[in-house]
């Protein structure tokens, strides 16, 4: 009788171990692994934010350069501001703006949130004035790309220059 009761107890112990203790042990091991992974992720995030803070502190020591970058890539394209710049630059260099037209933006993939705006600009003036105007566009802190230039001449009037411009902003 003792042997049967010991066998039954041993069998019950194995059943309890297999159905109650072992699953709890496996879930404990899984939870420990997940906790370890989360702690590693937390440590990586702490390092990442520490690096960002260090870079931020370095950037604070260079306000002039940051101002230049913000002027080169303004937040959003403000047409009136850019047109005022074009008007000022053209008049300073002896050019007359004849026509400005925006080109509809083709939907393409955005590259790191930098947007581009295209416009056609037609100016009238002599060659040396046009050369100075192009130089002032080049010297501008804004990112302006001249994609195309067309020259139209008429013996009775000053030459006109049509420019296809791309202006970048973020």
C-alpha cells in the first residue's frame, strides 16, 4: 500500500510539475529575457539622448552658423519673401523683372523633408547686369538652383533672359 501511495504521490508530483510549475517557470524565463531586452533598449535610448544633448550643446556655441543654415533652408517656402528678394536683387543689379510664374509641383518622393519650389523668371537688361544678377543669386544664402537659362534678343529692345529656378526649403 505504501508503494502505491508513493507511486501516486510521485505521479501527482510529476503532473503538478509538468502542468503548473514548468509553464510558470517558462513564463518567468521569458519575462526575464524580455526585461533584459527592454533594459538594453532603454540603455540605447539613454545613450542616444545623451548624444543629442551633447550635439545640442555644441550647436549652441555656433549661433552664426545656425542662422546661415536657417537662411539657406527656411522653414517652408514663403513666396512673398522670395519675390521681395528677387525684386531687390534685380533692381540692385540693373535688371527689370518682366514675368514670374510658379510651376506646379510634381508629386515625387520627399527626401528628408526638403521641399523644392520651381518658378519661371523673366528679366530684362544688358548682359553685364544679368551677369551681376546671377552672381547675386549665387552669393545668396538661400539654396537656389538655376536649371535653365534662355536668351531672347530683339534688336530694338534690351535682351530678356528666362530662368527656371528651383528654391529649396524644409
